C-alpha cells in the first residue's frame, strides 16, 4: 500500500536492504563510530536500544566492513 503511495521500488525496511543504500543519520553514524571503536580496540561491546532504533541494521553495516576470515559475527536475539 505505502509502496505505491510513495512510489517505492522495494520494501523500505526489508532485512535485505544494503546499508550503503539506507539513510545514515547522525544517530546511525554515532553508533557506527562506537562499533568501529570496539573493532579497532579489539574490545567487547553491547548495543542496546529501543525496538526499531536500528541496532540490527547498524550491526549489519559493521559486519559488511569486516574481513570474514578474521571476524565471526554472533547474533543473540533477546526478543
């Protein structure tokens, strides 16, 4: 319904959305910087936020920048 109304070519919130094609506002950029810091310092991080805040999307964006032979991403959904 909204795809037609807004003349969209695909679902705007699909899990298949490429992070490079999405709007990357200030909050998203801040989250990515924090995740990049954890990566750079080889630390452990915890990403928390309200439902729909973009946590999973930010992690997927970070995952795209990782070398798969050096990093293994683990996802623990708690809901």
